[in-house]
């Protein structure tokens, strides 16, 4: 199944560790680029494994199995940041190309390491400390005041691993070490996505607004409405600087807090295609998935230009309907412009199981239509 001799001359092979929806959407771009695509999945029912014939099932902690898989590809990239550092380092030491590199990825996988590194770069951030024990946590709380934000340095996603700490009693419940941050009074959350190649070419997408509910992104508005051009340039330059300094290859997403009059503050980094860039599949000349593949293969990058004045992306979060396909009948009939991206995942409450894109020029209209469709698919409304 992995024989290279079956492939036409020159066909590069990309291998992805992890087989979630990001790998699944990379597979679409790989197909269009004529690139062979292989995934290392945890299970045959993983999102990307369902659509990718070249699937190896194994554990990411099994360095020997990952190494065997990596030997069949030209470059390894990642579907998520939870790939064990030891596995990545082993691959790198064995001479296998891994993008983003093990050295870069730790600043996305470990929020404390990220804060430390960004401090050295002088990037604007909320006040923070990595508290090793309750004493240090208490000291920070007295300096900054409650409420605070506590974060598990590693392993969190979609708000899991982030807690609001109201008082000392709650501080007492934390497991150490923990990243503590000032709770920022922001006006909204923004994100900027940059793609960088080994040739040091970089493209930056327009800054977007990410609308969040309970720590989970519900909508992305591209471009961020009413963002001053100087602010957009500030965000894009910050992303360019971070990508270059951290030597990121592939997509880098920088999540930001817009504090209005104050500076844009960096929340966190991701080094893989990111939810804030799903709109690019239908609203930009080149999608983030295609540009990620181009970058890791060191191909020239594609234009990040928008193809419509506005694109709205809505996440489909699992609701009461286990059957998403059935809901499409109503949604597609009601709105023929709707672009559907379902991940083939089993519906669980609040799990991201797909997203929808709409392009146009009337932001409020697009937002309403997106909200209607995601609410219908989740079962919050029935007509
Ligand atoms: N310092 C902070 N101040 C205020 N809100 C925050 C802060 N840090 C995180 N949040 C809120 O929690 C959400 C999730 O935090 P984040 O660090 O991005 O975790 P995740 O890895 O789950 O995305 C953010 O999108 C934001 O809404
Ligand atoms: Mg986040």
C-alpha cells in the first residue's frame, strides 16, 4: 500500500500525524495538487482516515511505528499539537523532515513556553506567570487581583484546560504548575493567519474576528469588521515577526485580544491549519490547507486575497441530532449558497463536527443565514 513505485514520477508524499478534520481537509488540497497523502491515525474511524486510502493506525507514542510510517513519505506534518515531543525529536534526529519543526512546535504545544518566548520577542501579552506552587499563585493574585485566568500549559483545546478563577478558594483547587493570566477586558477576539515556507516566503491572510461562546469559537468574520487599517497591519506584522523568529514552516495562527484603545495582546499560537482560517476554503484565492501543503513541500505559496468582500464561517457544534446529513435537506434547500464542510465525526454535545461558509457583501445577512443553518443542524430550531 505504501509502495512509492506505484506513484507517477515526481509525485511527492506528505504524511500527517493525526487524522482529525484538519488532516481531512488537507487531503482535499493534496488531491487537487496531485500530492500523495498519508495519515497516521489513532483509529480507522478518525475524520481523515474515513477519506484517506493511505491510512496507518497506531499510537503517536509508539516512536517505532511512527518512524516506519515516516519512512514512506517525503515530509511529515501535524494535524494537532499533542504529538509527543519525544516522537518528533526522534524523527528529526533520524533525518526525517518534520514541518513545523519539533523546536518550533513546542511554542504552540506549551502555553508557558509560548509566553516565555514571546516575552523575549517583546510581543504584547496579558500579565502572566507560570506558578509552580500555591505560594507563587497567591503572590500573582495579590499583584493582579481577581478574577484570573488559569490555563493548563499543555493538552487543552476548545476552552478545555482554561478556567476563570474568582477567589483564593478556587486558586486552591489548581494543579501545579499552572499558567496564570490577568483576565483581559477585551472588546473582541481577533486572529491572524500566516503561512511560511522553508524558502522564507510568507503570505498573510486578512485579520479576522473570532466570535466565542464559553471558550469555543462559534463564528469567524472575515475580514474583522471595523478594524482600523493600522491595527490590521500591526497584527499582520506581529504574526510575520513571530513566524520568522520561531522559524515556523506551514500555517501559524496568532490569536489576539482587541482591547480597543490599548495594544493587541497575543492570546495563543497554533502551528497548523486553524479554525480561524476555515473561511479561506470558500473566501480566499488559496485556502489555508492548500498553502500549508505548499509550505511543507517548499512550493511557492498561493495568494491569500479574498474572493468576496465578506466571508462568514460558522462552526457546527454537536447538538441533539445524531444525524447531520438529514438536516442538510432543509439547510441546502433554504440557502443554495451555503458551503458545507462536515467532518464525518460522531455527534457529541458541543463537539466541532463541521462548519459552514457563506460569502457575500452584507455581513449581518451572512451571519443570520449561518446562525440559522448551524442552529438547525444542532436542533436548536426546527424550521
Ligand atoms: N487572559 C485571558 N483573559 C480573558 N479571557 C481569556 C484569557 N485567556 C483566554 N481567554 C478566553 O478563553 C478562551 C480559550 O483560551 P485559549 O488559551 O485560547 O485556550 P484554547 O487552547 O482552549 O483555545 C479564549 O479564546 C478567550 O475567550
Ligand atoms: Mg484558543
